[in-house]
C-alpha cells in the first residue's frame, strides 16, 4: 500500500474526481463475490481486493459511500460471512472487516463496528502466545502506524505540534520496547519514520497475515476529515491497552496469598500499560476541534461509554462501584460481568494479613496503579475539555462535567470522596505523580506545578 493510500482520505474527493479514480472498485468487489461464491465454502476464496477497497472507503468516508459501492460491499459482506473461519484466518478477517465497513450503509453502526474493537479483541484472544503478549504486539504495531501516518501527513501542511507529538511518541515507544535501557535522545522525524517502518516489518514477520491487514486496512473513517485517522486509530490502541490491562488485573487476582512477588509483578505490568495509554493523549490533544465536531456528528451513538474493554477493567477492579446507570446501559453486566470479589477489595484484605514490609510493598504497587489510572483520567478529561468543550456527551451524559465528577475515583483504593468534582489531587491517599506526568497534566489542563513529596513512593521505570 503506497504512502498516499496510507495517508488518509483522498484529497481528490473534494473536487469531484474520486468517482473517476475509484469507479472500478465496485466491479472488482463484485467479481470477488462471484468468485468466492463459485468456490464454495470448503475451497479457499481468492484474496479480497483490500488495497483498492480501503483506499476507496477512505476517499469517501464510510458515512458517505456512493450507492453502487455500498451495494457491492454489502453483497460481499454477506458472501464473506457465509464462509468466515475463525481468528486469525484470512476468511475471518475479511468477514469482520466487511461487516464493519458496511455498518453505516446497513444502519447497524455501533462503537464496536466503528472502532473494530471486536475484531481486535478476537485477534488478541486467538494469539498462540497469550492475550497479553498478542495485545502488546498489536498495540505496538498500531502506535508505530499512527506515528508514520502523522509524520507523513506533516509533509502536507500539518502543524509542528503534531509532528513534535508524533516524534515524542516514537521515543516513548522505543523506550517501552527496551525498558531497561537508558532513555534515548529525542528522535527526529526521519529517524522516527525509519524506526516505525522497521518495527512494523519485524512485528508482522512470522505472524498471521491478519496483523498486517489490521495495520494497513484499519481504521475506516466515517468522514473525510484528515484528523479522523488519528482519532480512530488512537481509540483502537486505547481499546487494546484496556483489554491488556483487564487481563493483567485478572492475572493479579489469581495470585494466591503466598505469591506476593508475582502479584506485585502483575500490578507493575498493569501500571505500565496504563502509563502507555495516558501518553497517547499527547498526540490526541492536537486534534482540530472543528474537525472533531464534524467527526462526532457523523459518528453519533458510538461513544466510548460503549467500550467493553474499559468496562471489564473497571468492573473487575472496582466491582459494584463501577456500575453507574449510564455505563450499565452502554455495556450491560451480561457482556462484562462482575467478579465475586473486586480486585481492590481482595488486595486490601490481603494487605491486612501481611507483615509490615510485605504490606508496604503491596501498598506501593497499588498506589502506582492508582496514580497511573488517575493520570489517564486527568489526561482524558483535559483532552475532552480542549477538543469537545462544554457540550453534551455521548450516552446521554453532560460531557466534560460528567468526566469531572468521576475523575477522582482510583482503580483499586477505596475512599469516601471518590466521586467528587474537584481535581484529582483532592483525593486523599492518592500518591503524587512523577515529574513527567506533571508535565502532561500542565500541558493538557493548565494545572499549577505540583510539589513533590507525599504518602506515595516513586513508581518504577516504564512508559
């Protein structure tokens, strides 16, 4: 797929030439449908024309497909679904990709079809190396793709702030892949592009073809707004990281009372995953507010309240405290059940049985998770306030005010002021953030410098 194909919406759509450039694509898609139907369910079908189809969908946006193209895709989706295999087979990817691609045309668009989070989750669950490792590989590949996309678009007049955020994210990614090494000097744009290209190539080597398909053929923006690629890809990465965090929390919950080192290790992995997710907001904060308003209008009803991975993480850790009415409507308990004992409650019970040194070690691990969680929530709130402003939120909430009210609730620690409208530093028992975290807070929220010290200890290294 060429740089132009990977670069987002096709600029020729604006002056009416998209039809001439992409007019052959419906014919190619119908030819695939006929060939797949003729081959029968037992035989392997020809390869779907993903490159042409992806390029065309990005040129129009899935919310404004020409009738002929939409009809060809709907026909292909029915054919693909009738012969879909299991993840991560090519036939599985083709069927699920086409279902998401045609969701608007068939009036079945949801958060899951827009972000393709169901497809991503199934891919991770099918990984032979386990959910967490598969999710880590997939998220690294998609972060590298996002960096590539934004640095390539910088040549088309994108802001310097976007390029700076992309190169900084590349440095974070490189550090995350080698956490024990000294922090490298900042990467320049060309170096970052080469690093990301090599990383994607290496990650896709000797892995299912579906991984490269996910990198090259997702996301599928609903509009032709240039920033929608950044928005949708960022949400995909957040979904994968939330799923990995939920798996890490579940692993921690399975540790017995005599497995404190392993428990602390799993809590450390959860902390690092939450930090990775929070740092993504550096580049998300550069999304143009006007573009986002148009993206939001075109994707109404597909808000992040419907995130199954985020719901699973919060419910596993917080139990009934995570069951706010609006979240129950968006993600019913049947789809993301409560544990018998929430992780936070289980950890508190364990702490009371430990000798002082071990109890302190566990407290530090829990405090690090809560710090990373609150930093993620602060960054999310800051980006929403900057880009969305004071407008109603998805899921019938009141938007930024809703985020403010729930910004203080830690993930694991219980306290009486967890749902208050003040800043996160009002919450008692929450440890201070690291210096780099404070810079993120000040940039997104304009908060004053936070003095060091307090009850928490500095968390370990990681991104």
